[in-house]
C-alpha cells in the first residue's frame, strides 16, 4: 500500500472524528447552564479542550489505579474466557448429546443481563478480584464458545476423510486439523469477547463497594462531582482500554491467521 | 451386464482391490446394486456414469470410509490414497508441509515436488496457488505416502481443458514411476480413455455396472492420441453405452 492509498484510507475515519469533535463542541456550547459555575469550567459536558481542566495529581492517580484494576480484571477474564470458551466449543463438537445439553444453558446465560447477576455473584463470592473476573468471564466467553463450535463444524468432509484414511488419532485430528481450521472463527469470537471483557470489568465494578475502585466505580464517584471533566476522562480511558484490547486481539489474529487466511 | 472387450484381456493379475456384489443404500434409497470389479497391480480403472449414480459412494466404500450394506470390499494393502474432487489442502500449511503431511519419506516428497513443478512454490500458502497447482499438490500429497492403491474422485473436474490435459500427462508419468493401482471416477469419457486401462460404465441410481471396456492404447500415451480417429471411436462406444443406460 503506497502513501496516497494510505492517505485515502485514513480520510473517512478522520472525517468522522472531525464530525464527532465538532458535534461535541456544538453540544457543549449549546447546553443551558453548562458554564454557570462562574470559573469557566463546564458543569455538564466539557468541550474537548477543557477535558483535562481540574485533573489534579490525586485524580490522575485514582484514574491510573482504577485503569490497572479494570485492565487486569479484563485481561485475566478474557484469558479464562478463551480457555473455557474453546473447551466448551470442543466438548460440544465432540458430542451432539453434550451440545444439546449445554447449548440452551449457554444461551440462557448469554441473554441474561450481566448487571443482574453481578450483585448475586458479589453476595456469594464476596467483593474479591475473583468475583470481578467471574463477572467478566460470564459476559465474555460465549462468543468464543459459539465461534469455536462453528469453526470446528466447518471443517470440510474431504479433510476429515483424509485424516480418517491416514488413521490420525482424535487428538491429532483436533490439533492438526480442527483447531487450525477453526482459528479464523475463534479469533472473530475473541475480537467480540475482547470488548465484552472490558465491558464486564467496568460494569461489574459498579457493585464492588470495597477495595480499590475500578473504572466503573470511579466514574460513579466522579458523577457526583460538580466538575464533569474527570468523569469524561474516565469514560475516555475506558473506551481506549476497550480499543486496546480489540487491537491486541486483532494484532494476534493478523500474526497467526492473516498470512494464510484470505478474508 | 454388457461387456465389450476391445482388446484381448491380459492374464489374470494380482488384484489390489476386489469388490464383490457390493450394494449400498441410504435409508430406503438404494444407491449401489450388485457391483463387482477388480483393480490389478499397476492398473488404472476409470468409472464413468451419470450424475447421482453412486460413483462417489462406490469410491468411499472402496476406501473404507463407508461400510457397504451388501457385498464385500477387499483391499490387499492398507496403504490407500484418496484424491478428492476438491484439493482438500490444509490452508494453514505451506506447500511443502502439505506435500509431506502423509509421507514418511522426505526424499520422495522432494522428488514429487520437483516432478510436479511445485518445488519452486514450496514456501507458498495454498491460496497463492492456481486451481491446477492445488490439484497437483493434492496428487503429490497422496502419492508421497507411496500408496499401493489410489482412489480418485473426479480429480480434474474443476480445471480448464489445457490444465486438465497437462495434469493427465503428469498423472500418467507419476503412475509409470510409482506403479500404483488406481480407481478413478470421472464424468469425462475422453479423460477415462486417455488415462485408464479399463473403463467401467455405471447406470443411473441404483448404480450398477452396465459396461466394461478395455482401452486398446499402449502406454505411454501422448496428447496426439486424443485427436486420433481410434480414440474418438472408443470414446463413442463408451458414450453410446452410457447414454443407453442413463
């Protein structure tokens, strides 16, 4: 890809970015009472250039430590989701009976809003790091499980026949045929789960009233502050955290799958 | 069964594959009925028949991928190679790795890659190959396992004519080198006559053998044979038989 092609590819998202910033300014300056504090700082929506106004060292420290809590929760939750999701996919692929036994429960878990399960988990497990991770896993593992199952089922019959004729073992078939063939679908599921893991880590945090707050609890704290800047910065950090997870998984996909898989 | 021998049959050879009174049905649908055929050492037998007559089922049964509901299939050796309609390559393995998937001999893999003209493409991914090259790689992978019996299910069906003719010659050369027995399913009568020692004609479903033709042309065959009147005559006889039972 040459420079002009890259520039052409960059234009559309940059134009959208410009429209968002423009809309943001328009909203900030059109709201009544937004600047009624008297010191020039915004009460409701800070315009982009005022985002960091009012951020002192203590506030920054709190955001950094909350980001660390939420990021580590999301990371551990995502890793566990990958393992559990793939295991569920593999097990359901091995047996139709197991699939019909497990699948309705997985769907049930997926369609239950995590926000109603979180207080139950906190009540049962306690406000621990493990509970935070459990909330994240519950929201993030389904796309990996369903995509793993879909990927494993999409292996063509001739390839299965090839491995049958060559008398490959069940394990060899899984490792050398099914999992590599399913890897594009698994990574597609992981991309969705990466975003969900961050959502789970942040939303679940609302109910963790003890210990160091994550981004979810911190944003509720800043919500009660008169200055809206720190709340917006926390929201932006959460958005960039989600983006970071997505980019990490996408980079891994490009490294492992893209060389041979044409999408 | 209408049997038409165009040349005198050769002396009874050692058979790599024996099929006796084979029948198969899926639920209530009979697919194959009373099929008996043999494939001798070094012999290529082609099966032609209308779509849906059970050719692929017959091949899968011969490979042991399906259990017949009637009759017996005997394979002398366990080393059976199968070339599918599609190349069935591992997309995540490079050409050289695909070629070596079933082989215990690196030397044989290397030699086959050179013979097939794929050696210079050894580090490519399958998606970077043309349709003809993919099929060649599929053949190389099968033959690299040094099978004594090769089953081929319309291996050249999806290729353009020029590529197909080139691959016919390549396949024939590999057969001469390795001396395997082969049972090949094809829709193309000219392909069957050009490659095979015998051509078996199947009827529509339930598939049964309605004709068997010994091909009168000595090996090694060259492309000019395709344009000879004798070649056209043999193809015509087989086509008549096929049409009579289609």
